[in-house]
C-alpha cells in the first residue's frame, strides 16, 4: 500500500474513533438516502431468509439439502442434470411398495394394490423433481443472483461511501492544517460515492417488479405440481376402490385344512423288570347287560374333563371333506382352536378335525 493509502486509512480510523469515543459529529446524509438504505437492508434480509426457507420447503431433509446446493448453475438445471440429484421421499416409498407387492405375488389383493400405489408414488416423485427444478431455475437462482450481484454491489458502494465520509470529515476537522485542494478532492469523492450508492439503491427498489415476477413463478410451479399430484392420487384412489369392490364381490373361500397325521409314540416301556404286562380283555357292548335291542353307547375314554375347552354334539355330523371331524349326537369334543365365526377345530377319539359351530353346544369356551 502506498504512503497516501496508509495516510488515508489513518485518517478514517482516527475519525471513526473520535465519533465513537469522543462523540464527534460526522457529515449527515439526507433523510431520503437513509430511508432508501433502510429499505435496501430489509430487502436484503428478506431475500436471504426466503432463499433458505424455500430450499427447506423443497427438501426438508438436511442431508439431501446439501446435495441441492451443489446445483448452483442454471446450465446444470437446464441441460446437464435431469433431476435434482437426491431421492424424493415419494420415490423411496414407491420402491418399497413395489418390492413387497412383487413378493406377495399376483394372487394377493394386497400385493396388487401395493403395486398400484407404488407406481403412483414413483410418478409423484417425478412430479416433485419437476417442481424442484422449476423453482430453482425460476425463483431460487434469480434471487441468489440478486444477493450475489446487486445487493453485494450496493453493500460495496455503501462501505466505500462510509470510508470516504470518514476521510472527508477528518480533513474538514483539520481544515487549515491540510491543503485546500486535498479537502476539495475528499469532498468530491464523498459526493461521487454518495451518488453511485444512491443510484444503485434506487435501481434496486424501482425494479422490484422482477422479484414479484419470480414469486409468481414459484406459485405457478406449486400449482402445476399440486394439479398433477391430485390427478395421480385420484387415479390411484379409483383403482383401489375398484379393487375393493371386486374383492368384496368374490365368494369367500372356506379353509380346507389337511387332517393331522397321527403321532405314534411307539410301544410303552415295560416297568416290571422286563415281563410284559397283560391287559384284561375289554367287555364289549354286545356281550354285557343287553337290556334292549338298541346298542348301548359306552362313554368314550377320550371324553374331556369339563375343566378344559369342550363342546357337546347336538346333531350327528358326517364329514364331507378331508380334514373334517365326524361325530354323533351327545359326543363330547375337546376344542383346540376356532377357525372363524362358523367353524371350530377339535379332537374326538384321538382324531383331530374341523366341524361347524351350529352342530354343537359349547360347554367350556376357548380362552380369549
């Protein structure tokens, strides 16, 4: 820095100290200039915060927002990049739905519905990509350019004006001790900087219709996005309602479980030192106490105690399908499971199967 430059820096620093500490009066700028400077300062703060909030609106995820800041040039938006460079949440949801829909298969109503919803979510992600690109190109980038160029230039002019004012006030205070020509030059430079700063602020405030136009572009992009989103969701809603109607009109398929395989425990071990136990022959109904021509039904050895879930047969039930349990009126059946509101699963004489609820009377219900 030259000697003249060092002297000027010293003058400005001395004048600033005298004003801040000593209470010296500096040259006052007119009220119109101060009002204009105040409006420019408010405009600068508004543009800066709106930019930040708009980017947060486009992408609430801070990690994804960092990727958005990488796309700072209009050239990338207009030609080189087809999407904003980060996955949309709608797209991630759609991929999840499609993956599980395929796993469930075409015979699943829920699987088909997931495929429909997943495709619609992916379409929503594409529409959201278009919104991000439109907003960045027609709203964010112009405002960012305003910050980086016009507002930055105004701040530069105001800073330069303040420096020349301090230089002029210092020399004016020392009038008679410095050459008049030097004082005159300081005044001319101060007035020149004031005029340049005033003109730049005036141009900014008088052309704010450009910012209104950019705000209109933001709203247009939002409207276009929401129109397309509503159309996509309307189509999806119609598809899902149609699937509900079709599924409701189909006859319900009753379960036809396979009969359980009998579990063979094998021969019981002998507990009397190896000598087999002989069992007494059973007395059949045909060989004992026949008091009438009707056969006497003997109680089943598998009759369940009434302290466990059980029911009593009201009518004879002949099984018609594999897995069904047949019984006679009066039989006591152990309840093992309730299939639905019309069918039970139970055991009788060591056999397991299914039977209709309307044929029995529940004595001890299944635990809830």
